[in-house]
C-alpha cells in the first residue's frame, strides 16, 4: 500500500506520498516494511514503532497526535518529546514529506550518492563487489503478459515430471554420470575454444537463473530495477536485485521469488538430461547436454542452495527460520559470545529467544568456519599460482592478496585485543595476569619448539614381493595341472604337464641318428681317416639338436625354478580357468600362470599428493589388516614410487605408493587390505597442527 497524503497547508508532519508500505506477520510478530523508491532503500519497523509512525498523517500537530495516541492506547502513554524524536529520525531517513525545493535538492543528492556508490563498488571488498549494468523493469513489464504459463499448474506438473525423470536418469546411469563429471570439467585437457564455449554455457545458465528471480518478482507485483555483475570470492557472477520481494504481504510469494532461479535452472538441466540420455555418446550434442545438466544440477544443489553463502539458500534459511538479517545477526551473536565468555568483556546483545540464540550460534559458527576455510583456500591457490609463475614478484603480490583478504580482520582483532588489555590492565598486572601471561608464553613456546612425529594414515594392501610369469617352453597340449589356483608351492614343484607326442618321436629319431654317426666315427678311425672331420662336425650338430629336443621334452613339465635368493621360499600360484585350459593347444612362449612370492610380502600404502613430500624412506610404518584387525604389523618404508596414479575419488590429484617389505608369518596373502599409519619425522607442534588442518581441505577445488 502507498503512504497516504499530500502536504497540507498547516505544516503538520506527514509521510511522503510515494512511499510503499507493506505489512508482514512472522511467527505472530507483525512488522511493517517501508520502501523509499527514490533511493531503493528499505526500512523495517515493529508494530509498536508503526503505531507511532502512523500518526504522521498530517491531520494534527504533535500535541494532537500525542493526545490521539494516548486516547487509543490506555497501557502506553507518549508525550510530545517522544514524537519529536520520531520526527527527527524519520526526517534523517527522508521519509517525511518535504517542499518541492527540498525534494529537488534530495533528488540531486540522491544522484550524487548513486554515482558515489557505483565508484565505491569498484573499490569495495575484494571478496564481494557489485557492478550494476541495466534497469530491466520496463522490459519485464512488456514480456510478463506473454510468459504467464511459467507460473501455472500445468507448468508445475511438467517441470516436476522432467525433474523426476532427471533423477531417474542419474540414478540408473550413476557410474557414467559420476565419471563424466570429472572428464567434462578437466579444464587442463580442454582446448581454448572448448573452454570458451563452456563458459558461454555457464553464463547463459546463470542469466536464466537471475531472470527467473527477476521475472517472478515482477509477476507477483514487485519492481526490478537492477541487474549486473557480481564478483564473489574472485568468481565472476551475475545478480538481480529483487529486494521488492520484502514488500510482499504473503510469505509464500517471497519464497517463490527466492527459489525461482534455482527451480528454472534445475528444469533446464532436466531437459538437457533427457537430451543426454537419448543422444549417441561422444557426439557434440551429447557432450554439451551433459555439461549443461551437470552445471545446472551441481550449481543449484551445492552452490545456490548452500545456506552458508549469501545466495538463494541463505534467503530460504532466513525465511524458514523467520529471522531477517540472519547472517549479520548470527555473526554479531558469535562475537558477543566470544567477547563475553572468553575475553570477559561487559557487553550486551539485543533481546532474543532461546530458539533464536541457538540458531544464531549454529549458523554463525558454521558460516564462520565455511568462510574462513574458503578464504584460506583461495589465498593458498593465489599464492601458489603467483609464486610458481612470477617468483619474487609473485611473493610481493601474494603479500598484497594477504593484506586484502586478512588485513581488515587482523586490524579489527588487534584493536579488540588492545581494548581487552586496556580494560583488564589491572588484572594483567596482578598475580592472575602474570599466571595467564606466563601460561600463554609457555603455550607459544610449546607450539613453536615442541617436536612431534607427523603421522599419515592411508589405505594399505599386500602384494607379493615378486611376480613372475611361467611360460610354455615347447608347444603342445596341456594335459593336467600339478597345483591348484592359489596354492602355495616351493621351488622345483611341477605346475603343469604338456603332451607333445611328435616331440618324443623326434627325440628318438635324433638319438638313433647320433648313435649311427658315432658308429661311423669309429669305423673311420679304422678304415678312412679322410672323412673323419666331416663326420665329427655332423655328429656335433646332431648332438646339439638332441640337447635342444631333450630341453623341450623336459620343458613339457612346467616347473617353478627359483633364483638363488628365492631358494626354499614359498610362492603362490595364480592360474585362472584351469579347467578350461586342460586339453588346449599352447605355443612356445604362451603364458600359463603367475608365480607370486609370499615368503616376504610388499605392503603398499597410498599417500595423497598433498602429503607425499612429508615422508621418506626408513620411516616407521604400522598397519592393521581387515583379516586380522587385532594384530599390528610393523615395518619401514623401503621405497617410494616417483610416479603417481590418479585418485579414483578425485582424479585431479594423484596417489603415491609407499612400499614396505614384511616377513610373512604364514597367515598373510596378497590382496589383503587394511589401514596403515606412517610415522614421519618430528616437526614443531604448530607445524603439525597446520599440516593436519590443511589436509582436510581439497585445495584442488580452487585451481
């Protein structure tokens, strides 16, 4: 509703006629929202305040207004002084009607403030900057009558059906979807044009999202005068100012405006999910459809609806809890708790119910941890990029980034600590203060100089100390296996027998030929020495051929022959499909089975990329296996692989293998898995805590 009245000739104070006023009820608490259309600013007043503000209708002087209020309210009484204070405050807010000259001056001042605020937006926080671009209100007025279908029940049914189908597609094709998310956004593998096209898609979706907010606000009667660019945590975004939703008298309308952007974005993602499901893989349409559906789903769920970021999820949370300015009030409450109960400062907090205080504490602590971790991650990303590419200049620029990110907070913290010291100076100079000071100094020295072993935990699996392939020495037919798959064997054990009748026949023929040549040699010694050399050379050739045939006959029994180092050591046979291989023909060199050494086993520990540089050979390792959870095995790192393998849970980072050799007591087998802990070198306690903290965060999200 609009504020009443025009300026009367009596000079009685009256609210401006162009103000927009809305009554709202939240949890049985009535409040009034006033919008100043000249400055696009909003003011909230509770019922008791509004009862007095409503008196400024120009129908009487301050004395008459006080008399009228006291006559209508027997429990509360006000005087002219109270009304003068209200009048002064309303004038400072520019909510009272002024003369034409004063209004013109106010319009000029308003234009100056708008230009000033635009310039300040360029100098604002490095974490949050807004750049207004266009006023879309007139455009929205033109198109709204032509697109009302989007706010009807048929569209609701259609969109919900598409979203349900989207969920089914992702559920039944989850492995493909999960793997495709990493492949679709592997920016390092993209060409420039692919990257450019992807960013065009992303910002097109963001534009649709913001139009969803703005058009819904316009549909329900609000005004939308600002669309622009937003720099949020270094990430360029778009925004649409829909503050007019605060004037809606129905809460469900405000909620509709809040969820409209994410809803239409998810609907678009659902349409592209259907397109992805029905198109051939690896085609351009299929790839683009997959990228759009993943952007719409992941961005909507994990970004826009995250209540810890001041986006759609935050406003939904504020509406759900029915607490305006939830974020600012929650941060104020956590600061109040820290000042009062940690630093013992005499400070007060506005009255709030137990429910509200619980919400303030949980939300304030969660949002603080989120913002802190995100800011540290961004700084870590920026610092690594700048130092790696610009070296000394990068260090200077990193310091500048640190100043921008943390300078204001450090200054405020220092001023607060100075205030605490000044207020508690006598305590610090007394016995109790000395105890606190010495304890703090001891704690600082403990953090800086107390050494502690850095432990790295990871998955552990057992492998054989060596692995060899047993190959066929001569072609033939496999007749039987002497051992079973998975059986432990010792050296000289016959693993398989191969039959080759022609080879045995050829050996007998060769033996007869050798015997015949030997007889000729003996005769040449008695009768004709001139042919002796030729016969002996032929005999030597036949003997070599006989030896080769004998080797092949011997190789028909496949035997595990160990090296000297492996003598009398157990090994394991790995031979799949033994039954299928019997009576099959094999050629010389074909693989029959694997021989895996198990007298000693190799323990392999997967170490994340962020922690691999903390370990070294000979570091102590202890681990437990799922097969024997109550027994702890120990060893030392024997080798660290220099080549990493992609982490299956996060292919953007690598896992490195740290290997140890373990004497097998007899009950261990390759393939067993468990948990291991590497005890690395000693480091100061503060460095230990910093490393542990950094290991919890996925820094790869920021590059």
